[in-house]
């Protein structure tokens, strides 16, 4: 799964990397957690657009906001009612500079930080939705996961789907399903980090320091 990530780049950097017309202001962080409002990249009139959305998908047909999955398994997004319409019509990319995963038993878990070796960004494959009520409108997203690559597998059985830069357009425009696969392990680095990252309110560059 992917339940915490880092995004500390400036909006202008995202604008250039993801080829969006206008950047939007957002809160940068080393410890972004579910229920945060985060930038996503999506299509608007066939062009890339940056938007702030709530992390935890709320389908348009949901009666309430009680169930908000932060991840969606690639293997089931085409069939599950919760995700299938978003997969067909509302795909997105979630920018990140790195992400976290934990290994071990509850109470004794070791945190690890994963980051791109040859780029400043990961681009997670995701889905977005809009939930409208007379007094409230929420745009939300979820991160798609797949089976772990060789770096991730000893730590966790799942990992976020990470898109190569050249595949961004194929995902956004066509929803190319074959892209939802484990990322090249040789293009990733990782190291153990402090348990300070366990607390979502903790933030700062010390969270990603190698220990």
C-alpha cells in the first residue's frame, strides 16, 4: 500500500515536469498523510491540469463520506464498483518526491524511505472523483497499487504504481492498463529512517535522513 509520502517541490517545478498550464499553490510536506489536500495532475479539455484534491476517494454516488480508500488495487480497478468509472473516465497522476513503507510487527516496525534515483519526481498512477451535494463539493483521489518489485518485496508485498515520464500521456488519455505494473527496481533507492515519521504531524527534512 502507500499511506504516506513526501512532496516538497515547488509548484513551478511540478508545472514544468508534468506540463501543466498553471500551477496551484499547495502545502509542501515530508509526511503527507491521508485526508490531506494534495496536488494531482489530470486532463481538462485534453490538456494537463493541476488540481488540489482530498486524499481518500469518495465516489460521486456515495451516500456519505465514511468510506474513503487511499489506495486501489490495480488488479481490481476495472471491476470494482468503487473504482471502475473513475478508471474509465477520471485518471490522474500524483506527484511525489518519495514515499514511506514499514516492515515488522506492530509496535516494532521499521520505517523506510523510497525515492527516485534518476529524477526529482515519482508520478503515482491514480484515480479521482467528484462528490457533489447542495452544500458541499469534494474532489478526491486514490493511489493505485500493484505487487512489489524486488526492492520493495522484502519490506511490503505492495507498492504504488509509479509511471515513467514517457507514459504520463498514455495513462491520462488512454488509461493504458499495461502500465499498472511494478516500477523498475534499479531506478529506485531506499534506506531506513527514524520512527519520527510514524507520527503524521511530524514534518521536516530529518524524516528522510538515513539512519
